[in-house]
């Protein structure tokens, strides 16, 4: 059985979708959800499926506490699902090509520090983009610069608002993220 650990900072809709997708799988299972936000809705969502959760601080992330926790869990894949902190080098070194992220834009456009959530959708609309989408990529030492695993796009119109774009992106995330994780784990 392949083991998945999810990192999330917010509402947890992608985390919940991944948990549901693998809940009846004989090949992979979500073992834990880790968050840096003690009030994140993802804690409740994971608890509803009896998935253990743990809250950690930015200091614990950077000082090795999280690496110790992960070494106990021995995940086959670490999935960032709306996780906003930068992954430290010690985790990247310990889990090479085993940490993935989903980004709500077609990288390399609209990536980098500070580009997350509605900030991205507002930028997409402001730049009058004709399309946007999602990018699932490996995590390296730089925000949103790891090797791209998968992209899916959606057409935009001049009538689209950042809120409309957010809905379209969320649909792509829900449709593709668990399937891509499954393919990575079970080739």
C-alpha cells in the first residue's frame, strides 16, 4: 500500500477530494494531513474521514521537526494541496521527486512567491489571458519551478471575472489532481 501525506493551509477541498478518491483504494491511502494553520478547515475535513492531522509551525517546518514526523510516516508521496509555505531544502533532499504541488495557473505564467489563490486569478483577468489552467509539478527549492508533470487548460472569455476563473480552476483541480497522483504512485 502506497502512503500519501497531504500538506494544506486552507479550506481543504482538494485534500478532501484526494482522501475520497483513495478511500476505497487497495493501492494507496492518505495517511495524514499536516497543516501550518491551526484554524484551517482542512483539519475538520480530514477528521471527517478519520485521517490523522497535525498542526506545525513555520519554525518546526524549517528546523527538522517535520522531517522527523515524515520519516516516521514514510510517505511514498507528499502532496501539497493549497499549502502556502516554502518547502525547506532538508525535505526536498530527503524526498527527491516525492513532493508534488498543484498550482492554479499554467506555469511558468503566474508563478512564484505571492502567486496563490485569488491573486493568480486576478492577475490572469488583468492580463486578459485567453486561457488558464492548472499545473501539477514536482517541488524544488524555488516556488513553482519544479519539473511539470501535468497541465490542463480552460478557455477564458472577456466576460470572465476572477471569481469565474476560480470556479473553472477548481473544477480542473477536482477532476485531475487525484488521477495524476494515482498515476504517479501506480504508474
